[in-house]
């Protein structure tokens, strides 16, 4: 689970009537990249201890399988970086349970492999779960730093039109088959897909789905961006 409240976080919130707990489940089973799982936990620990998102505390756990039963007490499910084909084709993830979870008002966040898996399809390869039914993905080979530009549609994640640098590890470039607007775009052509979406957020039933092609949890770590992505997915911003 997440680390307990410490230091300044307690001091700041002693005067507040309420600190809202966001319960986050992180998949750590077949196909995951352990470094991504570990780094997500590290970011959430930093966010809690440094009070990066005042009035919110992230209580998290990891799981080796995703089922309706173990989703039932959580607000947001995160699928980290890893092997997306294992996510889609393996037996450890019940995609029907995820769809029910999100359509009922909860949140799904997919990073890299988790974004591929939840998209409508990976062009030229296979279909995803369709949690983001209007979002298709392009397979990207590039590994290394990339700048992404936050759009006006993603201004709750950061300053409008601000550019941040994230680590990229073969994550998707995304585009909408409808009229959905991206939250962030690739600012240059290192991926081969300049101006394609780097972060997409869409509704699924009563819930929300956020897909990130790059890794806010990896070096250069951006725990505040990751936390605000979770808050958007949980319908808190």
C-alpha cells in the first residue's frame, strides 16, 4: 500500500476538514515492465510525502491479475509499461471486468503498453480492448527523451501550451477516428509522429480513460504530472 502521511503533508492538512483518498490499483503481472511498476509507486510516494496535490492522498496496491473482484474497492486502475500483446492476449487480465469497472464510473490509465491495449486498435497489428473506442495507435520504435506539448484540452494537467520532457520507450503515437482532442501532442519528430497525440483522455460510459504514450514515471520523473493524470481519470479535476 502507499506510504503513510508524513512531515509537511500532515502539518499542511491539520487545518483542513478533509483529505480525499484516491485508491489506485497497479497491475504488476504478466507482461509488465517491473521498472515501470516500481517507478509509479515511487512517484505516488513522492506525491504523498511532498504534498504535491493538496487535499488528495494516493493509497495504492499492486496486483498480478485484474478481475472484477479485485477492482471492486478501487477508483483507478493503472496498466504500466510492458508488453501490450501479453495484456491483450494473456489470461491475467479480464478486459470485460475493466470495461464494467470503467463504465460504472471509475477510471483506467494506460501507460505505453497499457495505452496500446486499451485503444481501438494498433494499426497493422491487432485490436485493443476498445476502452478508447475512437483512438487508434501507431507503433513507435523510438526509445529516449521526447518533448510533449500540453494542449488547451489538457490544461488541467499543466499550463496550457507548456512543453515537458518525458521518457519514451516504444509507446504509441495516437490519433482520433472521431473528433476527440488530445491532451498533449509530440512536439518534435523523434518518434516519427510529430503532432500526433502523446496523451489522450476520453469517456467510457460513466468513467474516464487516459492513455499516455510516454512515461511520466520514468527518468526524468514527473510525479506531479502522473498524479494529475490520475486525478483527471478519477474525475477529481
